[in-house]
C-alpha cells in the first residue's frame, strides 16, 4: 500500500523493487486496503479496540 498509494509507484515498479510478481503486489494492496477500510469503519461505528498498552 505504501509503495503504490503513498509513494506513487506503479504495481510493476513496486513488484520489481520487492522481487514479487505484479499480481502479488495488486492482491496484497487490495487486501491491505480492505483491512484498513474495515478498521476505519469499526472505529467510526464505535467498535474499535478499547484500552491498549
């Protein structure tokens, strides 16, 4: 997610940098975005983790 969305690299460039296939970069980015979206939705709906370290 960082390389593609924050650093602006293409999936192909990120794949070359990581030594992964372009498909793997796309899949991992998709899964990461989905997880981030879920965490944000939980926080906005009051279901976030309470307490902490």
